[in-house]
C-alpha cells in the first residue's frame, strides 16, 4: 500500500472515530487498522521481544514506559478515543480564543507512534497547528520521526527534543497553548505524570490547557469484591487530587520528594462491615471527558483485603516521588 493511500486511510479512520455512532467493537477494529498501518511504516509492533524494546527508561523521578508498552498504548481503545476527542476539542477551543495565532502544542512522552500528532495533524493545516515533541527514549523518538516523515507531516513539527520531561527547560515556553503529557499509569504508579507537571506547568502561561487535565485517586470501602454481583461500596472520597497538589508550586521551587499525606478518620464507620478497600483512578481528560473505573489500563482499580476484626482508627496515604514513585498507606 502506498504512503498516500495510508495517509488517506488514517485520516478517514480518525474522523470516523470522532463519531458517536460506533460501538466498541467497531472502534477496536478501526484502531487495529491504524496500528497495522503504523506497524508497517515503523516496523515496530509493540509486541517485539528485544530487551531494548521491553525495558522501562529511568528518569530523574520515576520511569518512562519501554518502547513496546508505549506502542501498545494506542490499543488502549477508550483511552485513545477520549484523548483524541479531547485534543481536537481543545485545539478548536484555542482557535476560537486565539483566531489569529498558530496553535502550538507541546507533546511530552510521544512514544514510537506519536499518535496524538500522527492522527490529529492531518485534520488541520501546518498554518493552524504546530507540534513540539519531547521523548526520553531515543528509540521511540527515532520511530516517531520516521512515522511523521512517512506520513508527510514534517511541516507540522517545530522541534524534537530527546530529554527527560522531569528536568527539561522548555524553550520559548510562552508560545504554547496546549500541553499534552502521555505519561501516567493506574494509581500514578512508577510513571512521571506528577513530577512532570511540577516541572513543566510553571514554565507555561497560566492559560495553558493541560491534557489530561487532572488525575484523582479515590478510596472506597467494599463489603465484597467488585467482581461479585452483590457487593456494596462506601465512597470515602479523594486521597489525592494532583492539580490541587501542584497548584501552589512555582518555577523556582524544587520538585518535592513527596506530597502532603492524607489521613482518613475511620472511627465513625462500622469497619467490621467491610472486607476490602478499593483504590480507584479517575482521569479528567478535558472538560466533560473522563476515564472511569476499568475503562482503560490507566483506571484499573486495586482491591486490598482488610483484616478482620478491624482495630485501627485511621489510614494515612502518602504519595512519594523518591526513591521511587509510589502510593503508600499506613494503618494506625
């Protein structure tokens, strides 16, 4: 298949994904078609067995996905479609607010397919939209360059940066309208979304649009596992709101080693009624676009057994970024 035909096919499929009429089976079929095109052009499948494709890449705080896992993100179907809709909506909104400006997008963590350029750019013109890419994995960045060139999208690219988004200083940061950070995992484990926001957000203008807008970690108490039909749940609420945590950070402050702990008072609850607690990730993508429980690998919940009889008064959650990025909890 010629590259012109592939470009036309990708554009047609992307436009169809924005329609609300498709069921999940059709969406998956169409994204599989795009994956096949990307695989043909880059020779990267996302399922290769080379060790350099499998290994995660260490950053200043946390780790970035290896090339394989980064490629597989395209096939996180609901996530990809919602991110697509969010970025396209955000671009249109910025075009309304800045009608005489080129919309500049900073894309952190593009992976080997850079899907939120390679799928979105053909829907606009280079005079409307320009992208700057940042990627820590050299093999991923080289693959993204190869794909962008094959799809004849070079005119949409202002810059490529091979660097760590946790420490990178953005040249001409004031020109950007949109920051897209494809750098998170369920429960914000291991990956760098939080420290990247601490580093990048203060560098941009206050009206920068961030996608995903926010991540919430929530606590729920369960009578039984959510895999059973008769479970009951009691919503405790947020244990971490990332944008609230990052809001007071300024460009001159170092990235903290940990966020403020959250202590939950359990004394008013009948804890002997609950056998499990569940940690949930909600991703606020953009405006009214959210990723909820089990819709994506980003929102897979974690159940933890509560030992009975339960004799603790509080549970304290701490999100640390050194020596590793992880959420910890302690009962008292």
